[in-house]
């Protein structure tokens, strides 16, 4: 074991090298910033950063983009200052936005070749084995770096705790690790959870979540063996709680819940409503405690979770998924990549993966947010195509994709308050107080790719 400077030197990085990072510490991550500072001090230029996601905590990355230390970005999600800088054209080439499944597929097949994977681990044992479940910086599952570890030319573990790791908690075996760098702290696990990963508390959001659960309950998919995933948004987590109550009332026992796991999902498991949790990433500390102690709470790799593969990924076995939206348009296309003004503020992550894989895809959103309309004629950026969306749920009612007439008839018969999406669009526009700007016409600063590596949409800068 060594210091970070020595580990970076041992990785043999040269200008233009591709280095990867994972985002299990989310907005508490300290590893990416620390590694890039060392790279900058060594005079490296034009690095390709392949991070599974980027958060506001990664603001120092912008400085390295401006100085030329970083020349290329590939990620599933970019929020905060990095997203704003990309939107302003700080990089000379477009950022590549992938789905989580698409990233795992590219790493696995060699389309994304990683020279060095810097893997944050909350604990390392004397042999070099890694876990995310022990130590003061414990963050739980390590699903996202697993593909990187399998394919990278060099794997550099970065940890702040050394101790013996029980075999059942090892996420990365010692033989996959080339070097271990020790820091005083790899980050703040309190940054794992945020306002976006807690159940909503306001009346409108709770009503939307309850209505989404009713749609699932009346759709016909809520039977024994039911498999389920929600996004990380507050409305989606309310839907999870409501679905649990409905399952208990009906005596339904589900098969699995998957994705980023929260305390809401842990409580469903503990109540006996699901047989197991398939966890690619823990979204809060309750989930971290669960995966450390409950064998029914299973860690899975990003590849197994969402990459296209023979026999299907976990997402391809979903009965239903509940997801959020920044915008939805008349064709049921969903944007979770940009703000209404076109500024990069996110990306697909697992959004498009799960929408494609699930039998029933439910999108939830308010009609407006901060004065902006959320049901629009055309979304600013297509993250998830309308062909993969079944239902839109708002506080004003439920719109069913016209391509799902059987579902429309079933929900109508059950008394779910249905509306045409055109009506929801008119209400959204009438309530909005902000006028959407015209689409930007400048050079392309971001490209979004689907799960299969096909270009889905681009983002342009103003001008």
C-alpha cells in the first residue's frame, strides 16, 4: 500500500489516457478530485475521464477541463458546475452521455478502453481485497466499478481503512487489484443521500406517488413474483411505499426489487413483500446497513443490472418501473438530461435502461416546476423515447400512451382518472409562468447514446 502520488505514478499514465471512476459516494465522493489534482501536478494533459456519474462535488473538474488536463468526458450523468461548463462549450469535443447499461456494455466489449480504473473502496484488507460495506466511509454495493475492474489495464484501489474483510463482503478480489492508495478520507458517506433520494413530503407529490401506485395496482402486473424498481426521486419513493401497502393488502409476494436501493426498498424486503433486493448502488445509509447484514440483499454488477445480453439483464425482468421526468412531450418522450433552458443537469443513468426493459413504465411529474411547463410539445432533449413509456402520471390525472389501448381500457374500467396527454399539455402551459427559450443552435457539446450504443440526441450550446 502506498500514497496516491505513488499509485498514480505506478499506473504509468500518459497524455490522453482514459481513467475511470465510480459514483457510489455520489455527492460525497472525494476520490476523483484527489486523483485529478495528482494528475495535474504531474503535468498530464488531454485525459479522458470515464466516470459513471458526476455530481456538484466534482466542481474542481471544471478547472482541469479549462487547463487542458481533461480533454474528454464520458459519463452517465453530469450535474452541477460540470454540467454547466459542458453546456458553455468548455470542452472542445462533445461529452458522451451513456446509460448505465450502455456504459457497462462498452467497457465489457472493449469499445471503452480504460487505462486505469481508480476504485474507491471504504475498506481494503491486507491482501488487497475491496469492499464498500465496512469502515467510516461505507457506501454499500460496488456495482458500477465491477465492469471496469474486469477490463481495465490497471486497477488502483483508493481507500481510507484497512482491516480484514469477511469473504461474503468482498466486492473486488485481491487478484484484480494492482495497487492500493490510502487517503485520510475517501469522501463523505452523508453525500450518498440527498433531497432527490428521499420520499417526498409535500401533498401534491405524495398524491402523484399514490396515483402511480394505483396505476400499477390496476394494470394487471401486481401478482405473485412481481418485480419492481423506482427512480431516486421523492415521488417515485412514495410510489414504492404505496405499492408495498397494496401488496400487503392483497397478499402479493414479489420476486425482487432492483436498482439503486433505499431504505424504502429495505423495509419492503424486511416485511416479506419481496424475496430479494438486486442492488447495483445504495442510495442511503439504511440500504448500506442492510446489504452488510442481510443475505437477501444482493450486490450486482452494472453489467448484470442493465447491459444488453443473452437471456436479458435484471432490468429486462422488471414488471414495473416508476421514473421521474424533467419534461415529457406529446409523444411521451422524456427528458431527464437538461433543464428547460437546455443546460445539462443530468443524464439517463438507468432511466432509459429500465424503461426499455420493464413490462410497465410509469413516468411521474408535476405539471410545472419553478414556473416552467413540464408537459411540452417537444422535449428539449430525448433521454428516454416515448416508445418505451406506457403511462404518464400527474396531479391533474393520468395519460396512457395511445399505443397501449388494452392498458387504457383496463385503467378506465378501474376508475383511474384518465386524461389525454394533449389536455395535460394545455393545463401545463396555462399554469406556467416561464416561457421556454428557443432551442440552442450552436455547436454540439453533448451526445446521448442509448443502451445499445446508438446516438439518441445531441445538446447544443447557445449561439
